[in-house]
C-alpha cells in the first residue's frame, strides 16, 4: 500500500541509492547500515534497555508521538497486547 502523502519518499530513495553506491555488495539501494556491533544481552535489565531504545526510535525521529503508534513496532505487543500484525510471546 503506497502512501501518497509521504513527503520524504523521493528523498529516502535517493539516500538509499547513495548508500548503495558506496558498497559493492549492493545492487540498487541499501536500507540497513553495513556494519553491526552485536551487544550481548546478559540480563533482563540490558534487554529492557535495548528494547526501549528500539521502541523509542520512531518517537525520537518524530514519526509518531507514542511508541505504540508505530505500526510495525513490537511496542504494540508489549503495550496493548496487540498481536494482529506481529505475534510475539511477551512472557
């Protein structure tokens, strides 16, 4: 489903194309960062910290005002027990 009101579409595609040109492994566009830095989740506290960080990203970027407002976020599962889009065992 395409959102005709999305004003950043062309800009986002351009940015992904530029990122893809810098990497010989990418044919068209690159969405994810190339490097990753794995962090060991060694306690519940660290898990909750990382999960909260991920859930806050759309809020910090200004896309939504609340973590459960982002359609593809697992925050909906944790906050509302909403399993309609993504099924997650939150126990």
